[in-house]
C-alpha cells in the first residue's frame, strides 16, 4: 500500500478507485463577488468520468415552485456518485507532469 498523499488545495473529499486513481470532489465557484460555490464536482483522475451536482434545487409545491440553496444535498449526491464510480473504475491513475 502506498503512502497517503496530501489532498490538493480545494479538494473537499477524495475516493480511491480499485486501480489506484482518485475521484476528487471540489466546489465550483461563481463569478460573483465574493465567489460562492454553485456546484460540487466529482471528477476521476484516471478516466474522463465526472459528475456535477448543482447547489440549487427546484422545489415543487401544489400551486407553485421555488428554488432552494442546498449545498449539503449536492455534496452528498457527489459523494454517492464518487463512491459508486470509485468502486468500479479500473483506469490507472494519470501520471502527474507526464508529457502528452
């Protein structure tokens, strides 16, 4: 087993795939000042798979709808996706700094 590497800046969670790559969760920022996250992104560093989960959700009522800001739900959805992907992904980790 290899030594655990420190998380890159901005990574809020990291999942190890079966082949040794990682799936990193980060918050995507808006361009407003001050920046506020609008989504949680889960991205594999072994393959091109990724999944973005919006912090804003439509809530439907009987007669109206409204938008709610729910970053915890987006984080949980991204964690669920990352865990499922990590348990199946067989792609080897991409080499850092490797020439294309």
